[in-house]
């Protein structure tokens, strides 16, 4: 578990070595969860975003360091 001070709450999703990682940032505390199936990871990430009051559908992001903002696909 990591702490990031001053960062807004956020949820991210990415594929890591054939597993899906969901990163939840809540009040500066970073927690990561690993899932074997993408639909399960997406569902968990969506639940976390709803719980934190964030916009729905978390972006799938590339290799970004903790606290970095996902790159826009546009």
C-alpha cells in the first residue's frame, strides 16, 4: 500500500502480464487488486468509481507510474 499526498481519488485499469490490475487511489492511499478476467476487473473498477463518486467507465491505461494521469486516447 502506498500513500500519495494531494492526489485526487481515482481508479485505473490496465493489463499486466496476462492479468488485469485495478488501482484505486482513495484519500491518498493507493491499493492495487489483480484479476485474471478482464470483465471481472472492469466490473470491480466500475464499482469502485461509483463508490468514490467518480465518472463511470475507468480508462484502461498504459504503463504509467503511480499518480500519473492516464494518457488520453485522443
